[in-house]
C-alpha cells in the first residue's frame, strides 16, 4: 500500500504533471503558496488508495469527484493509479462552475488522459454525458469523493453516493454553515453554544456526526480521521464510508436521535423524500 511519502515522491518526480495541473512554482516544483492544497490532496489521496486498495486490484474502478473545482484530487489519483496499479479507471468530475469544468477538460487532454470526463452542473443532478469510451463505464460508480465541497454541496456528494450505490463515499467537508445558525435555539446544550466560537466548533462536530450517522443508517461502515494535521489545515476531517450488506438493524435511529436532541433540520435528508416517513 502507498504511504504519503511514496505518493508525494511519485507526484513530485513528474514536473510535467505538476505543471499541467497548475501546482508548479517558478522552479518547476510545487509552488510554496500551494503547499497547503498539495498536502490536503496527498493526505486525502493516501486514504482513498488505502480504503479502495482491494477495488483497485480488480478490473475497472470508476470514480466520481463532486464539486471537483480544478480536480487536483482526480488528476493526482489518476496519475498515481496509472503508475502503480494494473486496473483500468474512469474519472467523472462534476462542478457548477462551467469555466472550471472546461479547464479540467483542457488539462486532461494536455496530459493525454482518455479516462476522464467533466460535467457541468449540480452534483445531485450528475449524469454521465453518454460519450464514455466503451468498456470503461458500465453504469456504476464505485467511489464518490469530494474535497472541500462548500457547505451543503458535501451533502449532495453524500446523497449522490448513496443513490448511486457507491462502494465508497469519502468526503473532506468545508464550511458547515447550515447547522451553525440552528444552534442558536433551544436545545439541551444551549449554555455551551451561546458562545460564538464554541457554537462554531460545535456546529462542525455536530454536522460531521449527522452526516456520519446518516451514512450508517444508509448501510455504510463509517470511519472519521484527519487527512493532514490541523496546523496545516483546519478543514481536515475525512468521513470515510464503505458500503456494507443491507441497511443494518438500527437504520436511521441514531441519526434521528441526534437531530431530535438539537432540533436540527439537515439538508442531507431532503434528498431522500422516499425516507420521509422514517425521518419525520
Ligand atoms: C472550495 S471549492 C473546492 C474545489 C476542489 N474540490 C478543491 O478542493 O480544489 C468548491 C467547489 O464546489 C463547487 N460547487 C459548489 N456547489 C456545488 C454543487 N451543488 N454541485 C457541484 N459543484 C458545486 C464550486 O463551483 C467550487 O468549484
């Protein structure tokens, strides 16, 4: 299995690659100003490669990067996997910013990749555009990933992953605005959340707990970890979910308990009207 140092070594040994994905500085190595993003991408890529190692030893693995932006993560994974694994891969990227989607297409063709497709639109509405080379995509997405998808865009990535039946859903969230304002109102820990800084931090924890419990309820085994030290980036929590057989006995019980305690209205559940009886 590849560790962080090996991933870094593979990436930095190709100045051409670093240049094309736009992380290079004047001397061709990683730009000092982009070391934070580089560290986050490497730390996240390491965990994806670790989690999906068995999958990557199979024939064909399909990734979907939600809110891909410049798609650093997909380009890095594609570079690493094509250099170290025998599996064929296909990468979809989706983003609401059309110019970034076009930029990703340009980078992909400059690097000579034939296994990437970037789609303009909201994550939740993502559909492949039907021009994927035959054999590379058979209507299933194995791994859904998202790095710093703003606020509820992370919930879209999780919802999309569940709906697609992805084997792995791995997200490193960004800002957690939706819950913060809701914590102003009555709940048992109001004396904790009346202080701005503590409300801010507690909202982060509660948001990731709600997402994780929702994934558990949807039939995933969930682990949380830090992809980089908090000193490098405070937005460093990875929710790593692996699909299990069935939805398990407890279903959404824990998720519901948590949202009842804090009286939260959480965006993620809005993507599942079919669960409204269970969730309300
Ligand atoms: C903070 S950037 C992160 C970009 C990239 N993942 C990275 O780490 O460099 C957030 C991205 O999410 C995109 N975005 C926001 N809401 C979205 C949605 N609902 N569906 C798809 N993309 C979205 C934005 O256009 C932006 O490119």
